[in-house]
């Protein structure tokens, strides 16, 4: 397949918008609006493309490496597939995909994958155990490709369709992370430094291949050699570039079949335009947090973090900035009611309450003196004025930051919101150059994965180095002991005890400062496609940026009518 790449922008007939965790946009390029159709709905019976908004970006780069965090949406799931699909909507139950089975040894230090026969890469080469071995060895040898921090020891091919991976410690708890790994083709990646390889001409096993790329739009088309092609009705997927300023108008005009992002007044802006076909569903799946950089002083002081938390009015953040879509976080950080069964009974009734008087008392006692201008001075003499970085296009986070600025001023801390590009925010969060920022954390298949993402020392890096997770940079022996206990056991009672211990760390030590529960943003249209996840049929987390759930969704869609 020849892939056309240019840097010429396609025309977009859209103007204003508002959104959060991801944003959606598109244009009058023939793919959207009321002019298209699918099945019986389009002249000639052609199948209408699925047009997706999964992230805000002014333009795209040719980044299709599934082992790096900066891949373009659709790389994982549509072009590259997992060995076994694990979704939080069906915890503990993996769905065989490229692997027909994955089996642990008795002590959880080795996994054997039995691969599906007759699978080929999109260039015709056979998919074999050698590709799986190469992928795991790459993740071991190039840590930047190992976002899950898997303790990989070795990998070997038993035969063409059997691969064994061994680990330095028991990994029962990491089964979803291991199963969701996307193998890459050894014959393409072997001569590359994988952590630096953008993979501009991707060769995958998945239902789609890259057919056309510009900085404003990239298109995936059906992979003619896909092993499961009979189960996939979608023939083309389009990802237009967009910003917050273009999202709402595009959504309002019906130009997107599938999108994910915050939309103010969604019932009016979206549903009201076509109540029969325009829908949304926002299942909870994580947290929105205030991060303070723990590798920068004075934020290593837990008393300061407690005071900051006490100064925050989370109800105001929820109702004013998020229009009630995001309820206040629980002090344990657990998304509720999804993880209610994991709550330590003594903490079940806990809530965050704003108490400015107590916050000021804590700061006074800890030696943070108020300056002549009302801004406190840290014990080291530094004035407590900090930039609060947020993506400038994410208007709800901008609103949250503005409220935080007002609320923290009441305790003598100056938090100055700084809107930056998404790319600059991402770079600052990962490299730890920020002092304060807002970031989200995904719930995952269990509380273990949520907590691991922001508290595990497996992600420890030096100041200034990029982190794959744990962007707040919390490194603590007691916390790691709880993770070790959880990972070493397949006993549910022992695992729950470890989760209770981690809840105590979050509630009492505040490695990050939970603000709000985070929904999985999902807007969808049923005029041309049906089979979407819903509250009545929650087979996958529905946001278009959600991997591997995006694969379950795209393979479940059928033409409407």
C-alpha cells in the first residue's frame, strides 16, 4: 500500500468549541456532516467511513510506533493488536486475540503465549513467536518502550507459535498489562533504535492499515489480509486534526461518528441537534489531580500538601468548571462506585472538606511565613509563587486552574495558571520541569493499576529525565512494599489488604492531590453506525482514545438500518 503524505492542510468548515481530556474536530472534506452515509444510507451502497475525534492537535506527525507514548490514535488497536484483550469493563477476564491463550507458571514468573495460526503482517510476512520475543526483549533493553515497567527477564520462542516470557518477580497482578502488549514486526523494527523510531509506514496485524497521511488528516483503510476480516464491517477510519475552537461546531454539525471530550451544555450543543441519533455516555474511569513536583522543594513537605488539599473547594470545581460531570474525588483516590468494593471500611465515609482556617494553621506551624504582599515564604526563603501549567485548549482545566488560583490565594500561595500547547504540557509533565500541573490518571482494571501509575518506584527517574508514569515522582519504600505484596500473591484477601494500605498512603501522605473523578468521555452518533457501548451494553470503555477497548468497539460496529 502506497501512503500519500503531504503537509498541505485540508479545508475545515468549523469554528468554535470547548473540551477537556481529548478534543475532537474535523472538516468539510467529504467525510462528515449529513452528506455521507453507510449501507443503505449512501448512494451506491458504499460503506461510510467512521470519522473519529480522539485528541486535540493542531497537526499530526508521522508517529505510529505503538511502543511509545506519543503514538497517533488508532496505532494501538486498529493497526497493532494486543496478544490478549483486557478491559476494565470485564476485569480479570482476558479475551484471546493474537494469542489463543496465555498461561502463568506456578509462581507467576513466566507466561507462555500460544499464538493464533495464519496471522500475517500487513506486508504479507508471517506473524510468529519471534516477533513476540523481539517485542519483549526490546521493552527490556529500551526502557522508554516499557511504559508498564514490566520486570522482563528474558523471552524465547519455543516454536513458531509459542513464546515464553520470564520475569524477575511474580507478575500475576500485571496480567492485563502483559496481555495488552502490542507485538511489533521484528523484520521492520530490528534495525532501528526503537525508542527513537517514529515508524512512519506502519506494518501491523490489525484490521486497518495507514492509507493516507497529511498533517491535518490521516486515514486508515481495511487491511485486506486481516485474519478476522469477516467480523469487521468498518472499511475506513478518518482522524481529522482539530482544536478546541473547532470541536463543538464539528460535533454540533454531526461531522463525527465517535468522539471523546468535555462538551459544555452537551444536551443543548449536541443531543438537541438530533435527539434520535446523537448520544453520550460518561462512565467513570479515573481521577483528575493536582500534581506538585515532589522532586522540587518545598513540595516534599507533606504538611504543605495537606494544607493545599484543605484549601481546595472540590464542589466548586465540580459544579463550576465541570458542570457536574465530574464529582469530587474520594480521599483514597478511588473512582466510585466502580471501586467501592475495594474501599477500606473505615474510610468509606470519608470526604474532602474545604477548611481554610486549618490550612493556614498548618502552614503557620510548619514555618511558611506570610510575606508583606500576602504571599507566603517557604522555610528556605523562597516566595511561594508557582506556575500552574495546563493545556490552553482544554477549557475545563483552564477553569479548574482559575478556581485553584483563587482558592490557594486564601492560604498565601500564588498559583499562576499558564496555558501552553498540549505538546508543551505533555513534555513538561513527563520531564518534571513543572512545579504545579493538572493531570489525569486512568482507573484501569483494578485499583492496583491506578495506584501503580502514580505511586510506584518502578517508574523512578532522576530530576529532568522523562518519566513513563508516576509524573508526581513519589518514591517511597512503604508504598513499594504494598505493591510487592500485591504482585506476589494471587490470594484475593492478601491483595485487598495491600490495596487498603495504598489507600492509606494516598489519604494521609497525598503523593498527589485528588481533585475530581474523571469520566471516560464518549459522544457517538447512531445515524450511520450502531453497536456502540452503552450503559445497557457496557462491553468496553467507550472513549475513542481508550486502548484496547477501541479495538472491541470498532469490531462491534455495524451499519445502521
